[in-house]
C-alpha cells in the first residue's frame, strides 16, 4: 500500500511516496480506504518536527473514506459504510485502521 512519508524533517521537499503494510486488524478496529485527507497546519508542524510524527512517519490525522473491513467485535460499522475521522494517525495513506469509535458514519 502507498502512503506519504516524512523521510527527514524539513520543508515540503522531504515528503515522499512510500510502500507500507498495515498490521493485522484488531477485534475492535476498522480498516478504511482513504478517499479524502484533510491537510492543515498540524501536518506542517509534524513535517517540521514541531509536534511528533507517529512511528510510521506517515503524517495526517483526519479524512474520509469507505470501510473495507471490520474486526470481529465491531457491530456499529460495516464494509461499504462511508465514514470520516479525526485524530487517526497516518491518514496520508491509501488505507488507515483504528478502533471503530474513531470513525463517524456519514449520511
């Protein structure tokens, strides 16, 4: 899967396209195909090193997309549901995953 990755701290030129694998899906998690990523000043601060990047070094914390898979204990969301989120680390990627309570179903 592809993502944007911050190779070193600095300006926009440090952003690169990288390949990565998501870990196995936890029982309480959803995997979502990212369709829209919200970029804001938080992402600039991550890239510059003003606030920490996640261990994956993939920036972004908000977006919207479609659920592609849910964990065994998730009952409130289903594959095909459109969702939005905030504060899900690594959102500048083709897919994200996080506990289901971080995603809000869209009409």
